[in-house]
C-alpha cells in the first residue's frame, strides 16, 4: 500500500510539475517533491481531517434539512459541473463521500484543493485517478459547511 | 541657428529636417551616465510589480493601453471606443450597446486624453475617463475591473478634443468642441449653409458633465462659445478651484487652409470658465433647455453586466453673453495647444505651438483684472483681459514648438518642444529654463504620475513621441509610437528607457500602483450573477427554440462545455449562445468560438455570462471550442452543433457526456 502511494505520489509530482510549471512558489514545489518529509509533517488530525482552514473536528449528528437544501443549491452551482452523486464524471462520485471522509476533510478539500492535492496522500491518490485537477471555487467556510450537510444527507 | 529660426516662423519644416538629421547622427541612446545605471533604475525583477500604473490613450485604435512604470511593460489594453475581437467587446450581445450613438452603431473611435478621477485634487484610483474626438463621447472606465462601464455622447459638438478633464473632486468632467460648426442661434441645430458663412454662423460649445458618487455621467450644462477651435483644457485647483481653462486657436475663424489662415493672429485665447458660477446658473434654471439628443450607454450591474442604452433628448445651454461672469478670454500667444495648471493652482502655463516663449498666467492677477474690469475689449460678447495685466512671466528659449506641460510638485515644470524634439525643465516662480534633454523624436504630450494633480509623484516623466523612425527594429512603413522614460528625481534629467506603444498615445496618466491594486476584482461571484439568461449550474443548461430563435444556455468549466452536443438547429435560425463561466478562480476565463459566426469570440471571465449570436447558413455539423488555453485538457474542450435544412423536422436535443 505504502509503495503504491509513493508511486502515485511520484506520478502526481510529474503531473503537478507539468500542470503548474513555474506558477507555484518554490516553497510548495519543494514540499510536493519531498513526500517522505511531508508525510511526516502531516499530523494525525490532518490525516483524518485534511489540511486547510478547518482545523477542528466537525460532527454532524442530525441533518439540518434547511442547511442541506442550501448546500444542494451551492453544490449544483459550484461543484455539480464536475461531480455527480452516483457516477464518475470529471471528478469522483460524491453520493457516499461522507461515509468515507470526515466533514472537516471534505471542507478542506473544497476550501483548499491546491494544497490538499499537493500534500495530502489520500487526496493525491484519488486525484491521480482523474486527468482534470480540482479547482478552487472560492466558497466561504459557511457555504462549504452547507455543502457538507447536503452530502451527509445524500450519504445516508 | 536657433536665433535664425526664431526670426521666422516659416522655418519649422527646415528645422524638422535639420534636427532630424542631427539627431540621427548622434548616439541613439540619448544622454545618461552609463547604460547599467539606467538599466538598474528600470529593472523590475521577475515576479515583482512596477511602482506605477500608466494609462496611455490608444489614439486611433480607440482603446486605452495599460503600462507598468518604470519598466515600460505593456500589461493590458482596455477596449473602449473600438470593437475588440480579442474578447468580443462591441461584438457580444452584452456589449454592443456601448458603441451606440445618434449616428447609429459606431465601431471605432479616436481616443485622446485619459484622466484619472480625483478626490481633493489627487488621483484616487476609482476611474479613468477618456474622450473620443471623432464621434464626440466620453467614456468612464472602472479600475476595479479594468472595463469600460459607461460612455456618454456629447451633443452640439463636432470633435470632442478638449476633453476629458476632471475638476478636483470629480464633480465634473469637461468637454469642448474642436471643430466649430454652423449652429442655429436658438437651438444649436446644425445648419445647411455655405461653409464660407463661417464668421456669421459657426459656433462652438463647452460641456460640463456631472459625475455622481457612483460614477454616473449626465450633461449638466453646455456653454455656447464663439466659433473657434477648442483644443485642450485643465481644471483649476487650490485657489483656482471652481475654474477651468480651455485653449482655443483659430480666433481668425478660418475655414480653409488653417495651417496658414489660423496662424495669422499674434494671440489667440485661453477661455477661463467659472464652472462653479455656471453650475449655480444651471441649478437656478438659467439658460434654456434645447433639443440635444444623445446616448448614454452603461453597464447595468443590476442586470448581469449587460450594456444598456438610454437616449436623452434635451440639454441645458448657457449663453455667456447673457449670463455675466462665466467666461473670460486670456490672450495667449500663437495658437496655444496645451494649457496646464501648476500643483499650487496659482499658475496657468500655455503651449503656444508657434510661440517663442511659454506664457505663464497668474490666477491671482487674472482675478484682480476681472474685479477691476481691466479688459482690453471683448470678442463676440466675451470680455478679453489685458495680457500684461495677467502675466506671471514668459519662459524664454523653451525650445521650438512648445506643446504640453506637467509638474513635479517641487517647483518645476516640464514642457515638450515638438519641433526641436526636447523637453525643457523650468522654474515656475522664476520662469527660467534650468535643464533640457533631447527626446526621440517630436514629443506631443508628456506625463508625470499625478503631474496634473495637486500632488505629483515627481520621480519619472514619460515623453510621448510622435515620430519613431530608427528607435526600434524597422517594421515596414508603419511603426509603433515611441515613449521614453526620463528620471526627474535629480537636478539633471536622465533618459532611462525607450518603449513602444500601441496606436497613438496622445495623453497619458500615471498613478501609484497601490491605489489601484487594492480595488481589484479577481472573479465575479457566480451566486451573484444576475444575468437573465445565465445558467448558474450544469443542471440549468438547456436549449430552447422560440420560432427561428434558438437560445442555448451553456456553462463552461475546466475542461468542458455543457451541453457539448446540440442538434435540431436549422439553416436560417438565429442561435444565441448564452455562455456562463462557472469558474471562480482568478485569471481563468474561457473562450467560446463558433465556426462560421460573423463576429468575434467571447472571452468569458469567471462567474460572468456573455452571449454570441450565430446564424448558420449551411447544413452539416460544426464545432465550437474554447479559445483560451485553460487547462492541461484545454484541447479537449470542444463541442458540436448539428445544423439541418431549413424545412427539416430534426427535434431540438442536447447532451453532455452521453
């Protein structure tokens, strides 16, 4: 498993270099080329909840239907051009995503896709299966939270 | 040789030839200590930003060029008065209305004088105004999105040259007609009369356009003027706030061979306009409303950024012969061109094209003369002040063909000399030349960032040269105009850099980059997109037929269109592609090009909706694609439209990814 991740990481490095070229700062390039080091840099929290502005556990006990409805509206507008719930499209299907990932992880993926794709081994691994890189759709934290509520509802 | 030339004004041609010859014989680098000194001063390291934005009019390309200074790098071109195939400005359904006029759709303009908006006499980074000379108009460009947001037409004008200059708090932007035309006394209507009835029938107008806090422009009043040619302008500031100054030439009222016939009088005039007083008259309902149909075209941000046109039927006109105290003529030598007010607002310098001195009027003396009615007479009902009573001083030996002046805020003025191809620096109080530098060749305007404001950044000066000749690799008969950057931070001017410009930059304006950078929009929030035909998600994409009109509601995101397969279009249809870019990332526009469309591509900014009209003429299957290399899979970003014969019954259908 570990070697596979390393191989995938290698592939991503090549892809990242090809895609981003010199656009990225030298800092992030250094980070993405040294996967050993960066894996050590990720804390357990980050492994579980991703890297980005959401640095606390988010728990969803009972679905708030109003919030989920707003989440659906935002999902359709900002995410739906690439993600479907039930099938692979430009990006992976998200109908069951909340069964596999924490709310904070998904929020960090939405809010900080560049760094997640460069540093987080899970995001890198999934990302390598898709030719188009996830873009930053500039959601606010509140809107990302609403999207997660919607996805949690759909994952039930 | 200089002496000899001064004796006769018939020598300028010889002078041009001689000086041109001399200049070409000299070092083409101009004067500076060493190349590496100069290089260091203009070097902006990769990834670093320039210190100033420069906004250079595009002249006959009708656009506004944006440059970084001191590097001279051309960083953007803002489409203003001309259609721009590069992004579909003036072609797309959303922007066509911007170029609408009472003469119909005019796809081109001649843009001369950009002017930054000001607050308290200083540039504030909100807007740039720019005039159009041929079809009289003024545009307002928003520096939050670097887009033309409004264009207003100027009625009763025939060549909007002395424009677009702002008052110190952008209360007004002014305009004046370069060409006078026959106008009826009572309603300023153009007349079908013999051209040689010039003296009897021809008139000019000066217009003041009110600018609201949001930037909306409306013509508050026009002032009816004698039939001279009104050339350039600048508003007063500080003590002279409330006044504007307009040069006029052709006080001879010639209508043919102006190069000879309009150059006879020893003095023409600067028209000093008390705009505050005129505005009071207008507010009191003085003067009269006359027919003056004109267009106001504006981007409606309330409705998806679609350009709308409004037709205004009337305009207020003030007659200075009846309304006392709004116009005075300041006699000024030899067909003055530029008129520039120093940062303190006390002095008014004029560039008499054919004059051997630069006359500098004193605002204080002007006011005293007006108070004492110290007039030498009047011209067509306008009081003419006494030259000697209002003169602060004359700058001797200012070079040949002085045109325009800017200021450094340290007590010095800089004037271009067109014929002798130089810039002269002079002391404003002493009216004495203190330094001069050759430029290559024949400068028109010059620009110091903030150089016409109350607070110039007196570090660099840009000479906007009219003739390029041998400065760059030759490009056939036509060459881009040359600009030159000069260091004015020390006692001696130092030439630093040559750089080419687009079209013909007449005037330019510069501003500290920080004032503009902080206002930048990076994308349009898709949730706030209020375009009536936006598809704000892939779910909302669709194709609808309404008679022979077909509306395609399409979205783009890296790297596909939705829908990307469309059938049921017929020959003879009018197809409207309403393309919404769902991206929310800075600098990720998508392009949209349709084979066989008789207009231009669309370049759709993130979160924006634009519409391309296509009238298919042949049956078959036609591709469309993204023109802006947007991602690694940009080449995959394409789609097909099937076109069936006019009388076929292929149903409308569309899909993505099936």
